[in-house]
């Protein structure tokens, strides 16, 4: 019997297998409070990113066509302030990366519960374990796909947008249910032992409460203090923050964005010396397709107009100071774009500028998504929305969209289409 007991204690199903003196409801509650503050903000900024793509302009901009009720959005994406997407998506990506150590520490703190026997003792416990299954699976999936997207590793078995969208809903739904179940326990833990700061100041071994099923019944000698654990988790999050945030903040901090392949680093000098996502060669855009034979085709109810680059340069030119901000979280500082207003191009094919409608934008690029994208009428009518021909006083470089690209305030970078070939006003299909 003793040998059988000793053998059982070597298996994860035995509470005595888990001997860290740091585990307990108190630790789990502290980590849970951090996630409770961060995850809702992460989810809301993700929904804002979804809205910024104008998914109502379906099917072009909508990468989740079977979303049903989950695809609600409450407003058309505005053009003011012009840095809106830069901030919301920068917060989304930076916060998501920064929370990874907290999420992993939270999983470590509750891992004994995954092996507890019997699997189900009551209806409440069954609901708890089911929420944990979706919480852990959805959380790991959502964070993993997000990190891979930031690193531009598109190894997904399908569209990143669709996978990340549904993963986020599963994760947040389970998170909300789990939080509702655990908030009373968290409050009780803080009443018994104190809040997060008290936890950090406490010694490594604190006598667990009788109802604390996460505490080790036979704890091993501590190898790390509570303060050390807090420093490890907090320091890891701080390191990820410092190596990610610079891609959105810009300025001198951009050099610290080691975690962001396109948002940090040195993009070179000169007027076109700022970040890009996809170069012309990777998009399949060659000099032969953008040379003197290139023409922009503008279509509307008033007919079709073909414009060379020289024709566009002969039209009234306007300037707008706007950033580029991408879904991966990186963005540029304001660049000074110069070109023809989109609403003036709409006027060429039968619309009054103030009544310019939605527009379908088609690119010369051969590879990748959003070769065709749509912009809403409020974006087209904004006087800062341009078909840009120059940037920072020089012609666009091939990698920045020569001979012409769209630039719209507050829009995701992927909707600021490069290498524009055709504009169709009044319909998106």
C-alpha cells in the first residue's frame, strides 16, 4: 500500500506531485486581476480593429463571411482623429504581447487543477473545468496566432483574420464566464491575505487556507520568493513591452522594437525612408507594369476616364500629413503625402465631391490579400484622402506604391492600397 501511494505521488494526478510553495489561490487571484484589467481592453481594441476594416463592404473587406451575430459593429470607422488606428492597433498588439508572461504564469499556477481526480465532482466544478478548457485553448490559440502575425509568419491553415477572430471570441467568452465564477473566490483570497502588493511583500511560504485546493499539501523548500516570482513575470512583460512598443510609439524608441520585424530597424534614408510591409518585388509589381504605359482607370455613372501619371500631376494637388498603421501593430510617424483628392477623382465620373460614394480600389499587385479593397464614402469625402503621387517632397518609391497609392486618415495600412490601377466609384462588387 505504501509503495502504491509513493508511486501515485509521482504522477500529476496526485496533489503531492505539485510541490511549489508559491502556488495557491492567492497567487492565482493576483495574476487573474492583472488579466482582468488587460484582457477586456485587448478584446475591445481587437473589435475596433475589425471595425476599421469596414467589414460591411462585403465581401471585399470582410475576411469572416460566416461570422453571423459575432460580426456586429456599431459605427462606420471615422477618419478623425487621423492617428486613431495607429493608437488602437498599437495598444492591441503591444498589450497582447506584454500579457504573454502573465498568461503563462496564470496557467502554471492552476496546472494541478487540470489533473485533479475525479474529473467531475459537481455541476459547478464541471462548468469550471469546461470554462478552463475553452479559456486555455482559446487563449493559447489567440495569442499564438497574434504573435505569428506580428512576426509575419503566415503559417496558418487558413486566413489569419478568420482564425484570430473566432479564437478571440472563444477566448473572451470563456474568460468572461471564468471571471464570473472566480471573482468571489478572488475577493475572499484578498480578504484573507491582502492584495497584490501584500502578496509580493509576503514570505515564500504562507500557510494556505483550508479551502485552498491549489496550495501544495507537501511543499518543497522554496527556490524562488514571491518577490522573485513577481520580478520574473513583471520583468518578462516589461522586456516584451520595450521590444514591441517602439514600433507604434516611433521616434528613438523605434530602435528598441526588436520584436517587430517591420516596425523597428532602419528603413533607410531619404524622403521614402520609412517602414513598409510588402515591397514591390514580393507583390509581383515590376517596373514594366508601372512605367510610362501605366494609366489609372476611373469609373462611375458618368463613364470611364483614363489618366496617366502626368494627367494626375496636372490636376490640383493637395497635401496631407498622415501615418501608415498596420494590423501587425507597427506604424510610421506622419508622412507628408501629396496628390489628388479622391473626391476630386469621383467628380470626374459624375459625382459632386461632397456626395462622393464608396469606392472599389484595385491594385497591380499579384500576390497577397487585399488586391481589391473598398473605402467608405466618409473616407472618400475627407479632404485628406488622397491618391498620393509623392511623399515628403519626392516621387513615391516602387516599394511605397509608385506610380500612385491611396492614403486615408485613420485607415488600416492594408486599405491604403499601393500600385493603384483602377478606382470604381459607386459600387464595391
